[in-house]
């Protein structure tokens, strides 16, 4: 029976995720610890650094965008209806 090498799972490093989200490295590690981000430590010669699942990171980014839109909606609506003046 022949064994077949499986492709390595793709992931994002903690440092890269921190730069993408503009969070600190420690905040990303806390998010991994509390389960907000899915991450694993791969085996291999390159050490055992955390890799964050790309889908998990994308879902978090989408949730952050939706939250920002929800928070900005009342102000945007007031501006569009002319209730708030634009001051330069």
C-alpha cells in the first residue's frame, strides 16, 4: 500500500492576522484561546507556531464589517435625511 502526502493546510500566522485586523499579537492569541478564531499548531520542521484558519479569519472580518455598518446606520440615515448638517 502506497502512502500519499496530503497538502499542508493553509493558514495565516498570528502576526499576519494581527496586522490584517489591526489588533495586537496578544489580542489574537486571546481570540484563539476563547475560540473566536480557529487555529492549530502544525507539526513539522518549521516549529510549532499557531496558524489561523483562513475561513475563520474571513468570518471574523465579515462580522466586524457588519457590526460597523450597524453602528453607523443611524448617523448615515440622519445625514441622508438632512437632520444632521455637514460641517467642514
